[in-house]
């Protein structure tokens, strides 16, 4: 996209944001957080 295509970029960014929100949280991140909490609990 060129700099003259601002509205096109805004539309693409909006569509991507909607898709990401529909997917929800990253399950890998949740697994990593649980593993970190388990490691801390063992200390």
C-alpha cells in the first residue's frame, strides 16, 4: 500500500483487529503462564 491509500490501510487494520478479537486469547500464552505459576509454587 502506498501512502495515498490511507483509507485502504485503515480498513485492513480494522478487519485484522476484528479477526484477532474473534480468535480470543493466545492459548500458548496461557499455558506458559500456568507453567510459570507452577514453577513459582514449587519454590
